[in-house]
C-alpha cells in the first residue's frame, strides 16, 4: 500500500486493523485508536478518497490502496496546513486525543464542500468525539480555515 | 495447545470466483464487504471465521443501475454512495434518509448495503426497513445459480442460507410513491436506533392513500412489515395524529426485543411516536409533490 505517498510493505495479518499497523508497524503514531469500534473517530484516515475509521479497516483490504494519515497534512518542512494553523490560532486543542481524527474528517469535508455552513461542520463531526472542548472552538476554527481558503481563491482569480 | 491461526483474506475480482470459494470453504469462510460489522466481532464475543472472501473488488457489486423501472443497487455499494445517488429519486426518500443518517459519516463511507442486510443478529439495520417499505427484492448468487426473492422472506430466512450464497444486488421498483424514514436514538449520535419506521404510500390527486407499506426495524430481532397499520392508513388522507393513535392500538402485534440499549416495553412505547414522525414527513413530501 502507499502511505502518505510512499510505497510500504507490511507484515501484519490481513485482518489486523489498519490503525494498529499504522501505529505499531509503521510508527505513525498521529493516528489514535481510542475506542477500536468506529464510534470515536480518533483513528480517521483517508483510504483512497474516503475518510474512514481505520480501526474498522482490515489492513488486507487496503492492499494496493493509498492511505493518507494526519502526518501528511503539514508540508515536509513542517509548516502546518491552513486547517491545522486555524486550530492553533483558535486555541482549539486541549488534550489532543481526538485531533488527528478531527483534522482528517474536516479535511474530507473541505475537499468536497469548500464553503461549509456551521451545520455542515457539525454533521461532518458526528463521528468524532471530543471529551475536552465542547466542539464549538473546533467548529469556529474549521469555518475560519474554510473562509481563509475561499478568500485566497478569490484573490487568485482577481 | 493449539494456536489459533490468523484469519486469511481472499480478494476475488469476479462474483463467480467469490461464490465458488465460499461454497468450497463451507462454514469456515464468510463474505466480507465494508468490514464495519465483522471487525467488531471480537467485542461481541464472536470468533473470526477462518477465511474472509472480500466483495470489495468485484466491479459489478459496486454499481447502481437505473433502467427507468427498477433501481439495481450492488451489494458492495456504500451507504454514502447510495445516499448521493438517490438525491435524484424523490420517491426513494425513505432509502436516501436511511443511508444518509445511519451511523456516522466515516462508517457510512465504508459500510455496504449487503453488509447491512446480511449481518446476523443485527436488529437495528436502517436500510432493512427502508428497503422493505419500498418493496425491494434481493438477487442472490449461489452455487445453484441466481435467485430473486422478496427482501422480507430473505430477512426472515437469512440464517439458513447454503454456504456460498452472496447477496449480489437489491432491486427497488421505481414506483410513483412518496416515502419517509424515521428513527429514534437515545443519548448520542452514533447510537443504534431504538425503533425505526419506514413508510411508502401512493396518493391520489386528492391526497388520499391508495396503498401503503409500513416497515419497522429494531423493535423485533428482524425488521418486518406492519400490514395491519398499512391497511388502516389506506383509503383515507394521510394523518399523522391518526396514525399515532392507530399504531398505539395495533402495537401489540410486536414481540419486542430487550438489549443493553433499551428494554422491549420501551421500544413498544416509542414506536407510535416514530410512526408519527414518519407519516408527518410523508405529509410534507406529499405537499411538495403537488
Ligand atoms: C459506530 C457504528 C455505528 C453504527 N450505526 C449504525 C446505524 O445507525 N444503523 C445501521 O444500520 N447500522 C449501523 N452500524 C452497523 C454497520 O456496521 C452495518 O450497518 C453495516 O452496514 C455493515 O456493512 P459492512 O459492509 O460493513 O458489513 P461487513 O462487516 O463486511 O459484513 C457484515 C455481515 O454481512 C455478511 N455479508 C456482507 N456482505 C454480504 C453479501 N453481499 N452477501 C452475503 N453476506 C454478506 C458478512 O459475512 C458479515 O456476516 C454501525 C456501525 C458502527 C461501527
Ligand atoms: S478508534 Fe476507530 S473510531 Fe474510535
Ligand atoms: S481535545 Fe481532548 S478529546 Fe478532544
């Protein structure tokens, strides 16, 4: 499979959850696996174009596919993605357990809907549980990032 | 001491190959589609099968075809794709709602139609009542060939299918109905619904119900039709309050299940309210139509 653009060969049994392979075998510890049951969203990654719960993906089904984890969001020099920067600027992160998953779900939303309404953001985060923040700062940050990206596009066009 | 071997995964690209492999392996093997149910087997205390045969790479199971009279949905189509595809089919609103509101967004991008209908002991499947209300049939591929059967019979008998049986497609007649899906969850998003009601009806020009189909999920162990309520709704205008009263009178027809999420008596108690929500949604779809 291709992980964050690089071909990787893994040795785990095919029914091992992808989340475990990413963390234990490939040492990509950004992906969390808090519940292991598809409820909390902390393990969200992209498999091809779909943001999915990697704790429910048997690694065998990801064979030959492209996997993108939270580590792919910042550029290789370490600059945060606009969404990550907005989270930081809005002081949205507390313990951080839910964050890699939040970022991937929001990335999925912004890829399909670049100018979401508040309720679109709520709906996109239905499967991402945060025990610390009460969500609203995260939603504010996502909307800020979307608006900034929209403004940048308009500027380019003018 | 015997060390259990890790389950293996076979990934065919044709339906024939999948059926043959499953038939040869017998009860040691099972199909796997989105894996969202199977991957949680350990937490339900169920051992994995020795082999899984993946349906994910079989192109014909990933298609949705519309020939004007029937919508044919491949078993490996995900909830998210189905919801998207149904945006252009207002008559199938019950199914769109079911596909768009079950579970959470990432599970919907993974979980399939076939998995929803084939997961044994899963009473709270959303697509099952939605498809029942729309009079869907299932196309099964097995060692003896292809058979087509009404979904209601399939659901009632799905535990006794011969090894090698794969649900290949679901076919939904494109009839001029209005339909709606209502579900009640407790506590938080992502919980399984306590009761699910899907209703489809044909209305005459005056808004009188010519025929109705009502299906109920999550109340009994397997989703089923509620013909008595459908009969009571027929021949009169849609009326949510009246439907709630009738549902209350007729709810004794169900033998409700008790689980960790809710007791049986509670499911019966809320069922008429969920009926009311579904019929109210139908009233508004009916108004939109005129
Ligand atoms: C957090 C969470 C919340 C959920 N909430 C809901 C909800 O609100 N509503 C709801 O309906 N569901 C819900 N689910 C359950 C969800 O797992 C199933 O609905 C899902 O559709 C199963 O599909 P799958 O493709 O993942 O099945 P799999 O796990 O791949 O398979 C399930 C079963 O079906 C069999 N099978 C699969 N495809 C076929 C086929 N084509 N032919 C024969 N047998 C087959 C498999 O052998 C297995 O026994 C939820 C799941 C999670 C993780
Ligand atoms: S660990 Fe995958 S959803 Fe919670
Ligand atoms: S910041 Fe702690 S769980 Fe979300």
